[in-house]
C-alpha cells in the first residue's frame, strides 16, 4: 500500500488526525470566464433565508434564472450566503462539474483559489488547455475575470507533503480518485476545505474551499486574456479600459 493509501486509511473516520492550520490570506484569487456575470440572484437578496422564496417567485417569469443561479438545494440553508459579492462564490457550489476535480467527485461544489494571481493563472491555463485540446479548438482568445476574497479560518493543511502524499498530488485529472476520497471524508466531517501546494506552479499555494461562509464577499480584479494558438497558450495579457487623455476629449 502506498504512503497516500495508508494515510487515507488512517484518516477515514478520524479526520481529527489530519493537521489543520489557521489560514489568513488577505486575498485569494480565482479566475472564471468573463462571460459569467459577476452579479446575480445571490447579490440581490439581503437575507440568505429568503433565497428559496425569491428564487421561486423570480423563476416564474425568468426562464434563465435557474441557469444563472444553479441548483440552490446543493448548498444547505445554514451554509448559504447572499448580498453584494456573493454570486461568484455561490456559483462554485450551485453549478457542478459532472467530471469532478481534484477534491470533488462532482457530487458537490468546491471553490478553488490561489494565494497569488500568478498561481491562479497557471492553474486555470492547465485546465483550459486540457479542454481546448480535447475539442480541437482553433486559435482563440479567452477573456477571464479575476476575483479576490479574504479568508481567515481553519483548513486542513497538506502543504509540504508532496513526497509523502504522492497519490494526493497526482498531476493528471485521471488520477484524482485518492484526493477525492480524502476530500469527501473531510467534508463529511465538517472540514472547511484543504490548503495545498500548487501542482501547476512551483512554490504556489492553492485552497479548495467546501463552505461558502469561509470566504468574504469577492472583489472584482483585473480582466485577463488567454491567447490560444491552437496547441498551447502563447500569451496571457491584462485587459485595460481605454481612457482618452484630456487633450483627446477637447478636440
């Protein structure tokens, strides 16, 4: 049995054996396609307890609401958040990826973020590339929106353990069964999430958050453009708004 398998076997049913750390990041960064609106149902509702009622009423006249808001029932009522800056957070838990990811088998949502924007970019480049290769996508530019959120709570901490937990840190998405098993056990036992070393950028740190309430409302950051040349990302650049100079405005 590998070290990771032995470790998981010891943790299952005894998640308190795994180290936790207080993670205080003034900004953790997440990137999503810019086509997804930063404002939605969750921003407009002041009290999370009213979400289901408001969702029901608005869905009677808004056919697109379910697509925008996702499946609210996936988030237990006592874990829901609402108000300005919450839609990008809740979306990670109400819109599931059926293929799963490193720390979910696809049956529940996870908010993935990185401690710095460079790591967030490298992480998203990897997963975007995998999708674009699978669909034989010709050259294209993809706009991405960045969000920053603060965290200050306890998370299970597996940083610095790549050599001991190689099965948890597998690079290929086809080898995620072990980290998914670990995450499911921790989540079922009340964990807020897992902080771990980035697999895509050396020295980077990432976090997989299981509870919306572990995050502060997001702040919008810069927009980025990922340039796909048909086989790889050849460039990533920051998009900025053009503002005419005073001279231009007077002529």
